[in-house]
C-alpha cells in the first residue's frame, strides 16, 4: 500500500502548464480556465461540503464560513478530502480562526501526525499540490494565508462584494489582489482561481443575518433572525 505522503507526488492533472487563472462571479457561467479539467459539478460538490462544515446540526448558524482542502492529484477523479475547517471565532475567542486558517491548521496537524508522518518541510510542500475550497471569498488575512501556503487551486463561493451587499463587515480588498501580489515567494501562484462556484447555495447561508432575506432551508424567520423550524 502506498504511504499517504506518496499521494501528493502523483501527476497533477489540471492547469499545470500555465499560470492562467480565471475568476467568474456568475453562477450561470461555468469556469473557463483552459487548463481546468475538473467538472463544475465536482467544484460545486466541494463548495457544498464547505457549506455543511459549520452547520453542525444547525441549518442556519450565524457565521457559516467553511473550508474544505482537497487533493485532486490522485487517481480519484472526484478528489480526496484532506481536512476541513470552519469559523472558530466565537468558539475560541481567537479572531484569526476563520475557516481557511482553521483548515490550514488542521491540515498541518494531520500531516505531522502518525497518519501522514510528514516532516515540517514535507508538510509545507504538500500544500502546493492541494486545492482549497471556501464558501465565501477569502478576506485579505486568509487570502494571504492561501498564498503563503502555496495552494495549487483556490475556489470560492460568494464574493466579498456579495458579502458586503448582504451587510457583512469586510475588508474590501479582493482576494486575487492579495494572492497575486507576491514577490519572491516560495512556491507558485495558484494555477486555478474560481469564484462564484455554488454561490446560490452559499448566498442563502450568508444572506439573512443583516437583511430580511429568505432563510436557509430548515429555518424560519423568528425572534429577529432565522431559527431552526420546530426548535426553541
Ligand atoms: Zn478570513
């Protein structure tokens, strides 16, 4: 049986020969990256996964920011889930634990654990073979972390502009501006950047907190917000 670490050195299938990247913010427009061979349905699956991470048996949590880190370089055409993270601010009191940071921390932990048994250097290198899916565009802090990690692909759901439109406080700097501003950094820029993937589903999770918009499925408007149907 192959050791798990070997899974990271198998052939990369998508966008390896070009630095081209594509951002689309319309759910009706499929990703157009010429080197992106992964179907939109697969991308949407992982964004859906990121949507479920913060739910924890609650259909309408206040801060449903979630991230899934996936290996698309194995023989599994769907990709292998490596680790996940969700916003941990209110649980830990740590303001830096956005979904992306939490997921990167979780990946680093399991890479050094007996499961993968990587050295720190191998752990750092592993991120360059992985794809990060986050249900909302990364803030400048997380976008910087995405680039410092050197992810091969970066895929997100709703945009920062959409979050601002929903009423969320945001640092109004696009993630691409941060990610592609690196000079002399380790690793390469992402080979694929896709935005707006699964944004309809993600938008329902993020749209109700500050505006009287439709509640996510399984919730109803009550007591000034969206509450689970049938629960007190
Ligand atoms: Zn963030």
